[in-house]
C-alpha cells in the first residue's frame, strides 16, 4: 500500500509555509528514514501524510485515493501513527492503552474479541513491552511509555506505519530492537516511515533516507548518498567528516 505526498505545500500561516512542494512515497517492503534538523518540517510532513492537516496545495494519496476520502475509522485501519509526544498523565493501564489500537476494528459497543486480545499480546511482545502489562501508563519511564505507544500502533495491524521519532527516550538496546523490528515489518510487506535524529545507527536499517531542510527535500535515496558529508553540512550547518561502515551505516566525526 503506497502512501504518497505529491508536491504538497502547507503552512500553519499562509504566508509562512512549513512544507514547500514536498513529494515523497512510502512503499511496501521498505523502511524510509526521514532526517533533518529541528523545525525542518518532518513532523508536519507526517501529519500531512495522515490527512490531519489541510494542505494549501498538492495531494496526499493512499493507494491512489486522496486520504481525505477515507473516514477516520477506515484510515486508522490502514495507517498507524506513533506521534512525537504522547500524553503522560493518562490514568490507564498498559493493556488499556494498547487496546486503543483495536478501536478501529471494534463494534459499536467496543467489545473485545479473542482476535483483539491476540493482536494486543503479539504487539506487546514485538514492542518489548510484555513485562509492563498490569502497570499504569502514567507510572512508566519515558522509554517504557514509548514502547507501549509502539505496541498500541502495532496492535492496529495496519499495512502502513508512520513513526515520528520512535527511538526517543530509548536506550541503545531498545533502539536496536526498534530498528530491527522496522526491518522485520518491512520484510512482511509493510510500509514503514521513521522520523530519525540518529545519524549513526538508523541509516544501517533504512532502505531510503530522505533529508529534509527548510521545508524542502534536500536529498532522497540510499543512505550513503543522501547522508553525505556535503548534504549533512548543508542541512545542519555543521561541517563533519564521515567514515562509512558497510553500505548504509555512518559514523560522523569532526563536529
């Protein structure tokens, strides 16, 4: 299921565009990494891809159909989002938070089925959050909350996953587990988009690296080309020296 942005322009104020004619395709079987400095438009682009923002021009489509033609329920059955910031003061248990991922599939009474419970257990397991079952969400650490939010998105069992800084608050072990999960989901035929600030490890796990700067796509392609020293300096304004590890991985020195 292809999710595409076609020459989209968006600004929270008409005279101050955040995205300036951005085109992007999130394809099945691929992990797309979205990189760029703070304020470059990455999170706004994710919100535009979900249809939650009204574009000034351009179009966002899901399998060729404009996303605004889908009902919120139909869209939630196809796209799962891990937002950048999750509400902390939520008086729900971990299971109740993850169960929200099944809401798009529930009947009018919101009753849970065995299929729902199976999906929740599988999501908690894949997100490395099974041990958190029974605890309250507002009593978890930042990294633990992030894994629960990831489990909620996995419980939706959607063909498209949009993760906005999913590695935030995660330690190195859980970051690696997250990136490996993204690769596994792509092998299953899912379309995965991750917003990343990590230029050291994340490029090892993405198929396509998209570098965003000032509301434009500066580079898009394999990580070794998109995340070149020249492109990173142009985007972040920091001269660096890059030593490559393998085809995609980068280690940056000389800041």
